[in-house]
C-alpha cells in the first residue's frame, strides 16, 4: 500500500470511495473493479485483491459515508472510531526502493484497513482546517454523491455543475407547470 503522498490524498480517496455507490450503478462490482479503483487512485503494482478485499472495502465505504452528512459531533466520533480501529502512529518508509513517504497503517494492513485509515486521516485533517460543514452531500434530489467544499462561505450545494443545472431546470419546469395550471383554472 502506498503512502499518503499528498496531504489531501486521503480526502480525495474518501470522496471517491463513497462515490463508488450512488444512484448510478455500483462501481465496485468485482475484485477487478476494486483493483482498477486502487490503481486509479495512485497505488502501485502489485495490487492483488480478492472477493474478501472487495467485501471489506465496501464495508469501509459504508462506514465512511455518514461523515459527509451527519452532525459534526457524530462525524468526529465516526472519524475518531476509524482512526482508532485502523490507523497507527505515522511512520516514514522507503520500502521496495520507493522515495521516503508516510504510512499510517501497519505494514501488513489489508487494502480496506489502509483505505479506512487513509480516508479517516484525510477527513480529519480537512475537517480540522475547514470544519465538518465543508463535507457535503449533493443537494440534488436524485444524487447521492458527496463532495468537499473548502470555500469559506460554503455557497456550493451540488457535487457538479450538471447536478446544479438539472435541479434548476427541474425547478423551473415545475414552476412553469404550476403557472400554466393556475392559468387554466381561471
């Protein structure tokens, strides 16, 4: 398992992992899909995973998900529980000829343990700097994606411009439909 290569890597991993299950089809459907996910998020070969790794990663994902929409005290407790269960005192490593980098899990940690510790540390670091209000669930009714919003005024409500536009168009059409129905009744 690779290290925390940048301070926000853990946060990006948490968001991406949670967003593998939304109203869209499940993305982590096989060990091969989990392997692709890990490689896409910076892990280096060898990435060997099996069905047990997949099940454990999905369980970790579901443990992390509430951090994006529960009250701050509950989110902090959730993150602290993950850190207590999976993280160790960080240490530097240059294993396998890599450059020095930080590890926050045991050397023999599973992929799910690594993801839980890395994501929890990323969320904790981000929340300490920006508050838990900066972790958000998309406001679109038909979206379950989560995102982070470090902007001080927190004006962002949607995960993407696509969700924002789709919501605005639906609202506009509903208003227009309501106006036309009122006009017909007169």
